[in-house]
């Protein structure tokens, strides 16, 4: 606020100029010339020169254009504008303050989001390291188990190989036995043949014995016994053949069964060990799967939170464009003020007319360039002595619109 | 992937919106004034959505909306601006704008509005 203190009256001597001194000197010279040579400078000449000099002094002080208002009007204009200046600067101060506040709020918001993102990153990093450590532990256990399993499998494979070799050898020998048994079959047939021949011989002997009469009685008995022996031999041959056949068939059946079963045998101890290892692997897997699932959920959630924070931070950056527009308006207003007061300075100096617009009107016209509701609001707050409705910068028609509206 | 065409004379705004939309899964093209934007549309660019500022040099947003509407009858056009005068809003609507957003718009809110306008986005 301008301090209008009472000014000390200026004395006559302080207002005398060189021009005034020059005029007095010329007047004195004129008088001296008259007294020295009255014919050269008569009284009417002295009086005429004195009058002209005095008129020049008076008119010389009126060094303003003829179309200018009197000095009192200029002072009034200046005083009024200086009074309005406080209001104008208040408006601009409010707008700059709001710009600063907008910047601070946006930057604080961005900082908070970045801190949150940083915290999320640290948390995810910690979980990742924990998962790595846990994975290493599970991996070590799995590797240890795999060594044992590999050893067990290797031993089992060796044993199985030996078993297979033994089995193969056994089957080979059994087949050989079966073949040998089959090879006996012709011998049984031979025995049966011999028995039939013997039987025929005994019949012939019986016939000859009968033909021989009494001398052939003993021979007849022998023939009978031979025939009996032949019968028994034939029966034995038949049983041998039957037994051999049955044995060969049995061997073939067993061989067929053994072949179908393949290498089927197992070492109980080795299988037991492998079973234990498989069970251990299952336990490990049962532990890992839910852990990884939980870890995945945590990572997804964390990344989603960070993504949202980044999106909102990018939105916060819009404050720069808003502030730019506001500061451009303030800059334009300051340029107008500068030009206005340059004109006032010339007015005070008597070299120019008053500015075309009073400062009050100039301030009102700032609203023509406003686009944001906040600019009207700060303008109204800055003009503390006027209500918004009375100064033409009414917020009526510029009431706060919805931020998002779909047509 | 839906394509959004951003028009604004503020580099910061373009960076902010482009980053937000690309993170959210949109393809983004930009222009820094209405005249350049119209040139690209006339050259064949057919975005799924246009988002434009209003107060721009060479050609303002309302003129762009009017001319763009002649080329793209059914493409949604949103005005994203600091402008809050009802008259400008009505003029934009009259010239074919589909919506009016006042800066600053939160990233999540913007994406929500776009997904509402572009089904399947």
C-alpha cells in the first residue's frame, strides 16, 4: 500500500530556476542601461521588456500540451491507479501462489508414489532373494537324492543285467535238456520195435515148439516167457514215451511262461531304495509348487501396484502444462502493468496523456484470457474490495464444471 | 491393440498421456498442433480414438474436431483441456466432440473413460 505522507511545502527560493535568474539579470541590465543612457533605453522600453520577461516566466511554467488536463487531474489518475495497483498485484500474487501450490502438491504426490514404488521394488527383491535361496536349498537336496538314485539305478541295472544273463543261460540249458529228452524219443520207439519183434519171435518159437512136440515143451515155456518179457518191454517203452512227451511238454510250457515274463525279476532292496527316493521327490515337489504359486501371486500383486503408481505419476506430470498456462497469463498481465505504469510516468512528467484505460479496467480485462476456473477464483479472491458479481468477472456461467463428461 | 491419437501443443502433456496409455496397452500416435493432426488424418491415419487439447496454435481443438468429424464419422473424439467455459464446451459438443475432460486427469481415470468408450480395449 502506498504511504501517502504529508509533503513539506517548498520555499520560494527552492523553486527559482536558472531561467528565472536569467530573466532577473536581463531586467537589471535593462534598468542599468536606462540609468546610464536614458536615450538608448527609455522607460517605456524598460517597462515593455519587463512585461515580456514576466509573461515569459509565467507562461514558461505552463510546459504541458494544450490538450492535457490540469495537473490535479493527472494526480488523481495516478493516485487512483496506484490504489488499484495493490489489488492488481494481489491478484497476480494469488495466481502465482496457486501455481506454486499446484507444483508442490503434484511433486509431493509424485514423490510419495515413487517412494511407494521403491518400497515395492525392495519388497519384491527380498522375496526374489528368498525364493532364490529356497530354490538353491531344494536344488541341493534334489541333486543329493539324484546322486543316490543314480547309484542305485546303476547298481540295479548291473544286477538286472547279470540276472538277465543268468536267466538266458538257464533257458538255454533247459532247452538243451528238452532237446536231449526229445532225442530219447526214437530210442523208446526202438525199444517198442524190439518188443514187437521179440513178441513175433516168441510166437514163432511157440509155433515151432508145438511143432516139435514133446521135445519142444521147454522151448515153449521159454517162448512164453519171452513173449511176456516183450509185453512188459512194450509197456515200459510206452510209459517211457509218454513220460518223455509229458516232460518235454512241461518244459516247453515253463519256458513259454518264463519267456513271457521276460526279465521281470527285481531286487527288492534296490527297488525299495528307489521307491524311497521317488517319495522324497514327491514331497519336495509338493512343497515347491504352492511356494512358487504364492510367490507368483505376490510378484503379480506387487507389479500391478507399481504399474498403477507409475500411471498416476505420469498423470501428475500434467501440472506442468497447467502451471505454464497460468504463468503465461501472469507474465502477460505483468507486461501490461509495466506498459501502463510507463504511461503513468510520462503523465507525471507532463509528456503524455493518461493511459487509455484505467488500471481497474485493465485488471478486469485480464479475465478475457482466463480459461481455468481456478484463475477466476484467484482473481475474485485477489480483489478483496469487490464481490465477484460486481466487477464483470463473475463466476456465474463459469461455475465449476464436471471434470469428466461424456456427451 | 487399440490406437489413440493425441493432439496437444504441450510436450509434457504428450509425454504424460503417451506413457500412461502405452503402459495400459494402447498404441499411441501424437501431433503437436491441430493443423499437423489434421494433416495426418488426411494422410490416412485412422485411430480408434482421438484426444485433443482445445487451445492450440495454428488450429485450435474445436476446429480440429469439426474437420476430423468430416473424415471420421464414428471415431470418438475427446477434448482434454484446461478450458472450463461452458460456451467452449457446448461449441465442441456441437462440432462433434464425444466428451470433455478437464486437466489434470488421473491416469487411472483416463484409462477408465477410454475403456468405457472403446469396448474391447
